[in-house]
């Protein structure tokens, strides 16, 4: 049974899906970062493999074009010894009108253990998480303008590696904040980890003033936004 408050957690408060940084308890975010840090050195080994996911089947379902994100998910799963399957959406039944849930049902029948999903529609990974078996997990690799939790967590891991402690940091997020799912994940991650000040920086068309309730300081000039910042995260213009 999924927690009604947070569909990422089971009734015991354990993480079963990674759909958004928003709403994740601080101890879970910290545990994810601590665990990730232990795997960084795998890249430096002669044999870049650990058996953690041996025998597990990971399906990468990218309904949006992606090179870096899909490739890094594939590399990560293979280095954890999983069997990885990349669905070619352009040539799949989805391109012929098969519904998203029918696609998931068919792949679930092939004994999938984990779905990595990128989709142009906000909420698509949540929908999938509601319709998979209890032992199957869903990771959101970006949904619409809503969330990109793995990129946000990677940003948190990078900041922690170089800065160690969030409590005294001023972090500026600069660019197209309005349309950026990464910005939202970064904001939730930084505030959850106790960052002293989070600023969103850009013109009014890209950084609306009503973002202040998210726990950020809104700045419409670079001079104000970057002054005394410890970390700067830059965002490109979104389509």
C-alpha cells in the first residue's frame, strides 16, 4: 500500500520509488547521498562492476529524446550488474497508439524490476508507480516541467563533496527557473538539507516573484543574485 501523502514511500516510510525530491524526508535524502558517495570510486577500478543488481532487469523508457541522461542511467545500471533494456520509443508500440499503461503492463509481464522513465507529461512516472506490482520500482528521469530528482540529487552530491556542509551556504540558481524541472528539484534538495539561503536569479519572465513561498530569495539582477554566493547553478533556456 502506498503512503497517501507521499507515493514514493510505503506505509513504513521506506523509499520504494524515486519520483521527486519534494517531500522526501531529510534522513532519506542524506542516506541516498551517503550511499551514492560510496560508489564514486567504482569508476576508478580496473573492473568497473559491483554485483548489487545482479539478476535484476532495468527498463529505460525515454519518451523524450535524451543522450546524456539515458546513457548515464544505462552505465550506472550495468556497473551495478543489472540487465538493461532500452526501449526504442520511436519504433515501439507506443508510436502506434499503445497507451502508456499498456506499455508498462506488457513490459511488467517480462519480469521488469525497475522502470526509469522520462516523459514530456508532468506526473507520468507517478501514474506508472500507481500501476506496477509492489516489488517493481520507478525512477523519474524527468517529467515535463515538474521534477528531475536524480539530477537534483547529483547536484546535491556535488555540492556536498566540495562544500561539505549546507548550513552556511548561499546557493544561486540562475537562468530559466520558470520552465526548469531541475531548478525545482535543486530548490527542494537545498531547502531539505538546510541550505542557509537559496536564490533564484533571472529576469521576471523567467523567475516569477511568486516563487518566494518555496523558501527562496527571488533576485532579478545578476549583481544582487550572485553577490557573496558560495555556489552558482546555471540553467539553459528551455524549449
